[in-house]
């Protein structure tokens, strides 16, 4: 374990940050359409200033577990979707944005598609105005528990007076029996392109697509690895640094399971699979998220939330319980506030859905901290109206090039701008554990720490949205 044997008398802290601005993941829209009346409507969580500003928003779209959106680099929302249709910035249906992922199931619920991670919005590499929406639904009537098609649609934000239009819709790129939802993505090691992953149902087969510039999608690349996963999934998530990939799912439809892999951003290969049976029964709707520094993985199975240390020689044995459901209901029984889907937010915290339509979210305030020091606060975020577990599906849009993996860089993200900032060290002086607190950083960067003699004594990765770093 590293020890920092120096005294903080004055700390010159530099953030080496990318020249690209952020904002694309700073708007979260949750809730029912406002036409339902009082206690309904949307909650808007705006992270553009760092900590979320939570306000009521009157929109027509119902958003359930399927939620995706994207904003421009200044934090202005471009479009959003509930898996049924795409809305533009005005809240109206985007031009040609109706009836995505066509299926009979999409007519069965008035409150949005109910499949976690069934939509994902990505900027098209090399373009400032073209976007992909990767999407699926459940197709196998009457059971409606599997996806049979994987689609993409293309959105051109230069059309319709800047409100955007769908130029290609419901393009089928895969037909197979797939786990419903679980669409996730990670930046290629070249810093420009994207890996997009979906999974075959009742199998251990992963389908991987490489999304390139000029509307070019390669694949699928097939890989069998790990255990057989059932037709109903929970969540799939990459670590912020792109080196780990995790899937939480039901095993035999009743016992929870967690699979963890190493991921090569250059080749797209998954390796070193670890299978962990969660010690408590769960429904299929669990949740998982990595900490900003990628060290800790959090997994929830409705009634218990766990933390796993990715640096441990035995990841399964590193399991620590960080929360047990406290029997809170919102606003009253039977609306329990269990633990479900998770998402790492731009403020460096992890927000957790409750599994029911409630007025609350859970929050992990310090996810980079070990064990209960992560500060898991149950029902710690009060919302103004009902929401339906619609935390948006956002990948790490800001992951840069990693030339150490053998791939060349195809972006200017490796060009850094040094920014000198002020930081507060606590305790000060210190010879052991020290916490550095600094202004919220909107881009990924590297924290360089020097002692009073001018010697560099520390170098740490800083994730977008981070505002503190603990040195041990």
C-alpha cells in the first residue's frame, strides 16, 4: 500500500485536463408525463454546475426504466428517449423520431419502455452533429422477456432548424435471441471510436461492435466467456478507465450473480472472468456501478448493496456490505425504496434507483472510499414528483486515448492543458491518509502533487466530476 511520507504545508496541485469541454451527460430527466396531473411530471437533475440542481419540468414523455439522452458540450440537451420515441429539445417528437424499436410490447405500457439499458446515445466519431441511438425492446410475444432485434438509428442535429431529425431509423444490425437491454459502450483505446456490447440470452456469448467514423459500424465480433447468463438481465457497466467490465444478473431466476472481466480497449477482448454469487436472493433487476477512480465496483440486489475492490488479489473475497435496506417507503407502503439500477454521475457520486415509483433516490457520496466510508445514504435525494426508475444510460463519454495498449491515437484528447488550482488538504499536516479537496473538475485529468521542496510525490487519475481525492 502506498504511503505519502510528507507534510502538507502548501500544496501546488495541477490538473492536466483535456481540451474538450464536457456537458454531454449533465442532464438527467426522470418521471412521468406532466399530463398525469399533480405529483407527476418530470424531475430534471442538472449537473452543469457540479452538484445537481433539482427542479420540476413539465414534459409530455413518460420515462420508465428505459432512458437515454445526450446534451451538447455546453450542457444543453439535444434529445432524449424512453424507448418508444425520440423527443427534441422542445419536448416534441423529433422529426421522424416516432416508433423506434417497433414491437407490440411498445403499445402495452403508457409509461415508457420498462427494459433497463435498452437505449444508448453516442456521438458519431469524427462528427460534431451526427449521433447514434442504439436500441432494442422485447419482441417475443406473449412472454415479452427477450430481445430479438438490435437496432441503431442516426440523428442529424443540423436538420429541422437545429432541433434534429432521424435520418436512418430502426436499422437492424443483429437478429438473435438477446438479453433484453444491457446495451453499453466503452471508448476504443484510440480515444475516438466506440465499442458497443450486447449479449445473447441463455448463453455466455457477447456480441461486440466497433463504431467508426463516416457511419461505419464493424462487427459483430463474437466472444464466448464466463458463465451462461439467462434471458433476463440486470445491468452491464464499464469502469470509467475502460479496463473492467461487469454484468449483474439473475442466476436460475432467483439468486443474484455478478460477473467481472478485464477489458482490452484496443482489441475488444474480455479476459479473466470472475463469477460471484450474491449472498442474497434477488429479482432480475439489480444494479451495478464503478467508482470514479475505477477501483471499486458497487452491486445491489434489491435489499443489500455491496462493494468490491478491483485491486484485491481476490476480488470476490473483498466483498463488503455498504447498505442494507432500512424498510423506508416513499411516500408510503407498498412503495418500498429498495436498491436497483445505478449510475455514476458527473458530480462523482453514484445515484441508485429505488425499484419502485417513488419520490427518492439513494446516493453514494464518496464512492472512491473503502467500505462504509463511501457514505451510502439511503433515500438521500428528495424529488418533487414520482419517477419510474429512469436514470439515463450514460457511458464515459470523456475517456481518452491509451497508447500503452498498442493502438494509435485518433483524437486530440491526448493534448493536455495544465491548469493550476487551489486545493485543501485534511488533515494538515499529515504523514498518512490525507484528503485533497478541490473545485469540481469537468474533464478527466491527472492530479500532480508536489511537496514543499518541489519534488513530485504523487500522481493520481481524476475522473470527470471529481472534487476530492484520498491519498493513502
